[in-house]
C-alpha cells in the first residue's frame, strides 16, 4: 500500500492496524450497518429514524465547535456544497436588487479551485466585482497576510463600492498555510464587510475551531478530511442573525423554506449514512489520548518534525514558520529537479506514486521577478495523521534523493 | 484485478452482453437470497418510493467503496472518471440517446429538477424572459419539483400554470385535453410558455402519462423547453429519449433499475448540453459541460454511479432481461390490483394500459378516509400493526362531483401498490386481509391506534 503523505481529498478512517488496538474498522462497519438499516425497510427508516439521527450528529458538532444553537449547524456533503449555498444567496442579493452591480466580493488568491469557480458562477455572473488577495508564498509571518488583506479590502471599497462578502480560508489548500482568521474577521467587521464566510475545509481536527471566538457569519469544514468520517460529510455553521436567514440548499426538496438545516437533511433519496455515523466517530476519536485535541497536537508536532527532517536532508526550506502550519506543511523540493510548471508538478507526483509508492501532492511556485536561479519552485505538501509512520517520510526523502542522484529533471518527463 | 466468471455476477467491472440460456435463469431461491436483506415478513409493496437493490449489486458497490478508501488519490486520478463514463455509455444505449455527451449522472430526479430550473431561473433574473412568462406543470407534480419551481421560477418573477388532471382517469385523451386547455391558459394575454414539466409516470396518484404525445403538442404550441420528470420510468417502461423528444429527461436508477441509493441520469438533447445548464454544486469542472461537472461535485462516495455494469449483469439473469422483468411486473401488479379491488368492492385508479409496475386501488369508503392525516394514520397503522408498507393517497373530492362510489359511499382513498421481482402473492393477501379486517371491525381511519 502506498505511503500517504497528503491531507488531500478524503482523510478517512486510518489503517485498522494503526495504533492502540483502536479499530477504525468500527466506523466503516457502523456506516455499513446504517446503510443496511435503510435498505432493510427504507420507509420506516425515513419516517422514524433519519431525522432524529441527523439531529444527533448536528448536536455533537454544535458542541465541538462551540456554536450557540443546533439550528446554526447544517450538515452537507462537503465544503464545495457549502460554498454553493453561501454564494447562491449572494447571487440572489444581486438579482433582487439588494446589492448594486459592482459591489464586491473578496477572496484569497489561494482559495480552493472549486470555490473560485463557484464565485464565478454565482457572484461574477450576477454582476459582482471580485477581488483576490495576493498572498506571499513562502510566507514568514502572519503580518504579511494581514497587510495584504487590508489592502484588498481598501480596493474593494473604492468608488463607493460595498464589500458584500469576504471568503477566507482557515487553512489554505495549495500552498497550505494557516490563515489568522480571527484577526481577519475582526478587520472585516471594522471595515463594514457585510458577511464573512470562512472556508475551513481542513478545519475540524486540524486547527482550533471555535465559532464564537472566530466570529464569522458562515463557517464550513469537512469531517471526512481530519475528523475520521467516511466520505463524505461536512458542516455549515450559520450564525443566527437577520442578515443571513435566507440560505437554501440548491437541491430543493419538499422541505424548502423550513430552514437550511432541515432542507439539507433531505435532498431527495440518497445514502445519508455518512451524516449519521458522527457519534461512532467520536467514540473512535476519544480512544486516543486527549481526544481530538491530543490528535491535533501530535499531528502538528510530528509533521513539523518530519518537515524539518526533509528540508535538512534536501537542503531546502519550509514554506512557512511552524506556527503557521497545522497537520500539513509545505516542504521545498530541491531546485535541481527543475519543476517549472503545474504540469511538471503533476507529472512528478505521478512518478512518485508509480515508481516509488509515495502519494504526496506537489505545488509549483513560479519564481518571482528578481529572484535568482536556484530558487525553490516546487513544494510537497506533507501531512501527518495517526496512521503515519516515520518510515513513510524516509521513503519520500530517499525517493527524492534518488531522483537527484540520478540527475533527474522534470524536463525529461514525457509530454502528455 | 481478479478475472471472475461473469455468470457469477460478481465482477463489478464488466457489462453482460446478452441474456443467458433458459437453464441459467435465476431461480426463485436465488431471487430470495438477493433480497434477503429486506426486512422479513414485511409486505413491501412500495417499491416506488425508495426502490430496491439486490445483494450482488450491493457487494459490487462495496468493492468500489473499498477501492476508493484504499488509495483515494489513485482512484481519483485513474479510475473514477472512466468508471462513470462506462456507466453513462450503458445508459446511453438503454435510452437510445445519440451521444454519451447527452447523458449526465446525478443523485436523483430532485437534483435534476434543480439543474433544469436553475437555468430557467437565470433567464428570468437576467431579463432573457419576461416576468409574465410561464412555466407549466402538472398539479400532481412531485412536491420537491413544485418547491423547486417556487425557489427558482416564482422567486425570479416567473408565473406558473398547473394542469389539473382527472383522477381516476379513464383514457389518455382526458389527459391530453386538460393539457391543451392549460397551454391555452399559459399563453393567454400574449404570454410565452418557457418550460413545460411533464411527469412520465406521476407519483401520487400514479398514472402513466402519454409524454410522447404531450411533447408533440408542446412543440406545436411553441413551448421553449420540455422537461420530462420520469423518476419512475427506467426499469418500469421502455425509455426512448429520441422518440419522446424532450429537451430534458430524468429518471432515477435506484427506483426500478436495481441501483443502490442513489443515482439518476439526466438526458439533455445535444443542443441544450452545450448551453447554460450547470450543476448547482460548482467544482473546478465548472464550464466543462454538465456530464463532467456532475461527475465531480467535491469529495463524496460516487460508488452508486459505478455499479451500473453489475446491475446489467443482474437483470440479464432474468428471462427477457429488463424487458421481461418490466412485462411480468406489469402483469402481476394489474392482477393483484384487480384481486384487491374485487375483494374490497372498489375500483382501479386507471385502466391497466395506463400503469406500469404500480397501480392505484380504491380503498373501501367505510374507512372514511377524509384527510391527509387519515391517510398518514392508516399507513402507519398498516406498517406497525400489520407489517404492510404501502403508500396511501387521499383524493380530495371535487366540488359538485360525487366521484367514484362503492356500495357504501364515496371512494376517497387509494393505495399505490407496486410489484418488483421480490414480491410474492403473500404480500398482497396480507394487505387485502388487513383492510378487510379493519372494515369488518367497524373501524374508520380516525379510530386507528398508532404509537
């Protein structure tokens, strides 16, 4: 089985042989039981079981994220869906004349690809003006991010425009960096931004997730990435306020108008088992010392340790200081590999998977003007989760060293 | 990958090409095995609501799920897309579509409705349509579709015209005539009808609608687009999208085509596929065409979209394949419907030729089913006390009309019974006897005790 060094896609139930005799197979088996219960007598399950079980999951999440009320917590498939929900109400704001054409939405340059497209589909299309916040990478301090964000907000408010929405990642995807969301939300309030949406796809189980502390209007996080749930389940938190009572799930069922949480709990016949398995997942997590907090802390410590081991072995650098990373960190790859495009990065990833049995996403960082030769243009995003072993990272270290020793360059990769 | 004998029906990756020799048709005992996960002793005669899935297909699904979990990146980059394309190819052939680009896989008809209606909503919001322009739908359209029209059309300023279909219904002509009347209404005062939504098989009450004829009428009357909501169609009756000629056609595969929950196909006539139809959950695939957009809407379990080859293997173990199954389901449900109507002294809701694998059977008037609550109470009572699962329809009496009567009064309630390969005579006798017992005990719906 390939060594997984990534936090990409689904971080699901770890290898059953992982640790402490704890069995993640329990979670998959619990999910299977729920699926069978439905198949056994679906009408009975629909009328008598489904809704109470979803409320149970929502209540657990509410407590973990320190939300005030379970009404504020909806369960959806993934952060991609949550983004569509939040952005669709912005689109209506434009369509119904609540907003003026040209009012702005602000998002990070490193926003997730799907979110960017969603902004295009719902905001740009409806007449909104989109501003991207350029962020430096590699990054050395939180101040660099705050500075760029303030500037972007100022641009957003030029010419009498109003900033209707700020979309802020809690942990960016590629390249991965922890964003100081609490501070940015405060700035948004100071600057009169209507609504703030925190895209924390990597949030729960990866960073501290406290709704009241962060203070955003909307906050979404996937539970299948770092919270051991099967694919796929996420929550969308919506702060109770008159400002944002008009959210709807885009897939409209007979529950339309009963509130987002109820709408999301029935979007037609489908397999809801991943939504229902949250209690069992909590059981699994609490077998670990310190529960999710303990797991988070150890993941962070180990990924930093492994990251530092790798940069030492390769003579490169980390993409950010340790305190700005979570359970993932960007590790510079030797410049001699000659990664000079997104295509090179993808091909190198394929090569690592196929030839070395290493699964790790690679990021291409274009050189900036004025940067001299020998600059690091490729970063690997390594992750640490409870199933990882130090051997996984040695394998990666040795694979790259072997490529370097063989004078491998991306230029030699086949053009596909 | 192991190479297994396809006759074992276990390989998830192969599609069977032809039905088997008669000596190899699936025996009764194996059919029981395939559905052994159904709750025993429950007379399950509501296949229409949530469908059913045989054990061998569930096993295939499990293999796909585990394959993803084993190495999700590898699966995402190398396997998923091809698996979905293979499923779409099979559907394209089944429904006689011209090109696989016309076939998208989505979760269910509810999702497909949101897709079609969102583009209509955009046109109203962006001024392409006038506020007075209309969308036409059947009065008995599925509730989710009605709400979707409210969310996307009414909200954007469009108007809605409902076609009131008669029930019980006696002939296709009755339906066509009402439909034409509503088109006239929708076009009155210089309005344009932008979309007609037509069920192929209505849900409650369930009747087969002459869609081919109605689509033709829509074209004659200059209606912009036609969307056929055929949630129940595939596996229930023959689906030929070229013959039907609609702009959009959706059918759930988990109702009558043995797929696990949930998967549906949305067929878009080629011209539409290139235009402005999008999945509302936007991913990085936005703009690459609906089939591609729908094939990746973020991380989730796509396994139900991948098992269609295994389903084909399953149905081809039956005599006549899916056609044989459809024929026998229809025959049996009509036979059972007549048996019930005769025992209860009631009626069928439609002539046999206007039903497929479901039929509406009148309930004795002595039950005094006079509200939605009564229907709901009776359904729960049948489930809890008689182990019968069957949906009940309350027929609101029309002003000034007496409606159909039995010997004791007006028939105001109907059961919608279904027949699928796992049903036996027992199931219907159980229902028959349960109703007879309630009536003989002198109980009305309001008197039934439930938890």
